C-alpha cells in the first residue's frame, strides 16, 4: 500500500505518467499498474485517463490529502529506525530562493560536518514554489522569505534580514559613491529578476515608493544572467547584500549601499528556514531545524 501511495503522489506531482515513473524509479507500465491496483483496493477511481494524464478525480484529490500524511509519517518512521541502527544518513532536499543560495552554505556546512553520512540536495526554487513542494513531499525544507504572520502549517526560523545594494561595473562613476537613493536607482538602465520572483516584487515596492516605478531593460530568473549583464558596464542591478558579497570584490563589479534598504528606516525582509509542522519529523529534518536554531543563536 505505501509503495502505491508513493507512486500516486509522484503522479499527482508530475501530472505525467512517464515523468512520475522516472521519479520513483520504475517503468511506466509498473506505475500504471500500481495506480490501478490502488484504485481497486480503495474501490474508487483516482485518476482521469485518456491518451495521457488528465488530472485527479474528486476522490483522487481526497485520497491525495490523506496519502501525503501517511507517506510523510512512514518516511519519518523509516528514517528514525535507520538513525537508531546506524546514525543519521540518507537524503535531505532543501529548496532555496535564488537570492539566498550563497548564504545556504552557512547552514549546510556545519550540518554536513555533524552528519557526514547525509546527502544534501540544494535546489533553486521561487518562493511561491517552496511551501507547495514541502506540502507535496517534494522538498524536506526551504530557505525563503518568512511570513510575518506564520501559520500552524510551518515552522519558521529566521536566519538573516535581507538588505539591498546597487550592483554596477567597477568602471561606473557610481562605483565610487558612498551610497545612492532608490530614486537614483530607478533612473538607471536596470536588469532585474522576473516579476514572478518575490525579490523582484520587494524591489518594485521600494522603487514605486521613491516615485520611480521599475522599468528594467533586461529581466531574467537567473542571478548569473544579471551579473554577466552588469559586468558589461551597460546595466546596473539591485541585489541582496549577502549575494553581492559573493561577486565583489573582483570580477569587475562594485556595490553601492542603497539608502533606506535594511537601515533603521527599513528593517528588511526576513529570510529563514521553513519546514512543515508535521509530527513526527524525520531525524534528518529535525537535525536541520536544530542547526538553524544554533545559527540564529550564534548571530543574535
């Protein structure tokens, strides 16, 4: 039953029989057969089929909600028994917003030093994807923007506050300035993240408040694309201070603090670890939560 539920969840996530089969490491006929056996076992049709996957039935949606809880609890039990036998080992998947990718090593490095048998997979994800993929068991945890009004669904552990800096070529006249204003930033030829990224929406709010609505010349969902464009000297960008530190000094780039970004007048957006409020938690995830708490305490 558990293996069939795992395959059913994979199909619900992938919305494609072939991709779901690949995700769980079986052939497509094996997965299709397992889904039909699950339907027979439960006495309801779970999947609308045609020449391809056409979505879950209403009964399938209800089964999915229960299946996620059952599989999560089973995984936690398996991991706990493995930890009892041989210590912490296995795979831990962390979804990270692109702007926090340089910071996540501060969390993963000490974690890996404590638990060398754990394999950590770090996946770049938009903030809007992370919580959904945690709910669907595609991620174990995330590093993302924290909700100022957390719900009972999530554990939230603050790691740092995001402040912003102007990223320019070190040949740019602005590179020698001690600071710039958001209004000055808005007058520049900008390259920014795309509007589906929460980081971009935060920057848009700052620019709008300064009377300079964002009008970037280049948009991308890749930080590397933004940095390479800035290096030409034709564009500027706005990036979190922690991210800027990975590119500067060196690389022909310079950063300039933006007034009102993370200073006393603007506390900045909190970024932290998020994990589902499921009980029991897997030992791997519980250890990561404890590492995040140590990190927060050390920075306090």
